C-alpha cells in the first residue's frame, strides 16, 4: 500500500523522492545492452509494437514531436522519417546514460539535422505551452513516480488538436496468456538479464514494474482525468502491450 509520500519500485514500497534515483540506477546499468535485451525480451516483436504506435500517432510532415523516455532512439528514428526536414523530433529522457546512448546511435546513423536532445523529467516538462503536435512516451510511463503529473505536463505542452501516445507493457486479456507471461517474466527474463546484461536485479524490477502499472481501463481513466479527450486504447499481443491515445482540444 502506498501513501502520499511513498510509491512503488517494482513490488517494493519506497519513499517517493527515492524512486527517480532507483530507476536511474536500473537504466544506468542496462543502457549499453538495452537494444539487445529488447530483442531478446520480446523476440523482436517490440519493433512491430513501435511501428503500430507510430501509425496511431498520425504524425505528418512538418510536425513537432516529443519522444519522451526515448532512450536509445528507436521511436525517434521512425518519427524522424515522418516529420521530414521541415519537422522536428526531440529525443528526451530523464536518464543521462540512456540519452547519451541514443544520441550517439542516431549520430552514427547520420541523423542530426531535425533531431534535438533534452534530459527532462516527464512530470515537469521544460517546454512552453502548446509546443508539440504529438507527445509519445514509449515503455516509460510505468517508471514515472507521479504519472498523473506527467500526463498533465504532456497535455500542457501539446498544441490544440495534438495527441498523446502511450506505448506500454500492459495486462494480458486472457488467463492462458497471463500464466505464460508470468512464467516468462519472473522465471526466464531475470536469468536472461543476468547472462546478457550481467544484471539480474534490474530485469526483475522491469518485470515487477509492468505488473504494478495501471490496467488498460485504469490508464484510460487517468488520461481523461488529466484533461485528454477521445481517449482510447489498442491491445497488442493479447494485451501484453497496449497503445493509449488521447487528444487535446
């Protein structure tokens, strides 16, 4: 049970002020192996999930996009193709190691002209009101301490008519998938993390953080409470992942 001053870090209850530091430690540890682990964790399916999220964003040429918790830049690369030379993508992450890894990766690929980088906290975004046509947070909202504050902050920086995309691990929609997913998450995933990333504990936390994340309908209600309109979600892979979308009017 959490209180006003406590929150979840995986299955543990911690002081709310400590969560940012604890999450930073996780991603400092896994940054260099993050892309390899994503492929192993999802059997490569994360690439399909991300492309679906991009399609649902309806981003067009010339628009400005904020890729929150953008990490190593997968979504930024896809958005960059859509916005073109006249658009802009801001790759943003609270974690310096992840942001540095993403920046280096994109520069190595020759992508620089219309991409900016920012180390930010999603709960208090340092951008002016009505700045972006789309704000996307991919596999990052579950790590945010105050999710309601983050959603309000995303709404504030969106232009009228803009949309938010939340791509996140969610909750399976059938009991068979849930049992298989639990076995994989808690028995296999930490062991894979121990072998590939030399960090079993961080991947155990990632599995636990997914289970503590709000269910699909609960997150939709949170978005509506934050002020988003026309909120909806799209389940993928039997609800293991969901894309939530909302608009600012």
